[in-house]
């Protein structure tokens, strides 16, 4: 459907504009342009998957760094819904998703994790048993899992 693709493209363009802004302001805000992670929950996760895909596919063809990591919180889109390709240039990804989610079913995260595995991308799928969409009762677990994953990437201790 052209309408959803247009809306998603506008959101992705906004995020990519923010990523383009960062290098010009890296000294002011002490940003390491080689270590920018993107993430989001629900619709924000859907957008973040497309941002990571578009940024890293383009970065592979240029000299600039791409997205360093992706934090996908209960926002895995159907694979046909992603703008850009999920390929070997996709960033290391942590996916946290409740198995009881009815808004964006857990199976979508399983499919994304399978695709990441198939193209050789470091990732972690962390299911939260029976948790619904936006599992607010599990925020401590979400923060801990995301933090440990990012730490592993930063210290190159990632485990598949």
C-alpha cells in the first residue's frame, strides 16, 4: 500500500536527517560517530529497522560509518514492510519482544532474527514469556538486556 510506505519513508527520512546532523555537532555533544545506536519500541521499532537497513546499506558504499547497533523493542515489522534490504551490512541487533503481543506478533521478531542469522548479523532475540505489546512490567529486564547487549558489542564480546 502506497500510503503506509510513504508514511514510513517520511519517518525514516526524519531519522536519517538526525543522523546526518550528528557529525557536525559531535564535538559539542561529545558524540562518537562510529558508535551511534538507533532503536525504538512499537512503531518506533518498525522505523528503526528501516533506518538501520537504509543507513548501513548506504554506508557500505561510502566512507562514512553506519548505524552501530539496533535496539528493537516489540517493533519488528513484517519483512516486506522494511524499507531497504536486511543484509550483511545490517548492524548488530537486540530484539526484545513479548510472546503474548497481539499488536505486532512475536513471530515477526522470530522472522527478523532468522533473517539476521541467515545473513550473518550478530543479534539476540530476547522473548518475554506471555508479555503483551509494550510490556511496561518488564522495563528493568528490557533495560538490562539492552545494556548488556550494547556492552558486549562495545567490548567485542558478542555471542551469537
